[in-house]
C-alpha cells in the first residue's frame, strides 16, 4: 500500500458515496487507474465494505451501555459457544475479546434502561459460560466513527 492508496482510503472514509470520478479528482489521478486501485483495495480486504452510518436515536436506540464479561471457563468450546451466542443478539453492536480480565467488552444499544435490563437479564446473563457481567452506561460520545489514521 502506497501513499496514493492511503489517500483513496482517507477520502472514502470521509465520504463512502463518492463516485470513482469524484474520487479520482480528489486524489489527483485519472479515472481508470483510480478504479483499478479501488478494486484492488476491495479485493485485498483493505476496504471491507460500504455502509450508511445511522444515528441510533433516529431508530429509537437512545440508550447505550458497555458490558464487561468474564467467562467461567475459557476452553475452546465455551469461547465458541459464547461468541456464537453474542453474535445472535442484535442489540450487541460491537463485541471484542480482550486479554486479561474481563474477557469481553460488549457495546449494547437499546431503547431505554428497561429494555437494557431485560436484555441483560434474559439474554446476556444466560449466554454460555458467563461468570460475571459488569456494565457501565455511556454518557456521551466524544470520538465516534473516526476515520483510521494514515
């Protein structure tokens, strides 16, 4: 990946709806080479996809919490079952496995506190291998969906 590829990625992170012509103009490249580079970035997985960034409150998800999960056991089957269970919970909008304790960090979005409490009790606490859940509420997003640095 060279500087030109990085410029293409920077532009697309700021506006994923650019046409190839607009993108080429912004990175000072003709359309055909820009298109070739773009396809290569997609093919190699540097660009994993395109999406709309939706404001959670506009779809009724006004409550966000971070949930720290500690597993009872960390054997392969327990980890796989837990991860499969987490992936099946639509309100878990991010899940990360961590080194050390806790084992996972989940970002959860729900309509309100009552909906979060129900999700916590009925879905998250019942996932395979869960020993302990600890949560904290998100007060404010200070940095959100920032483009990756070059």
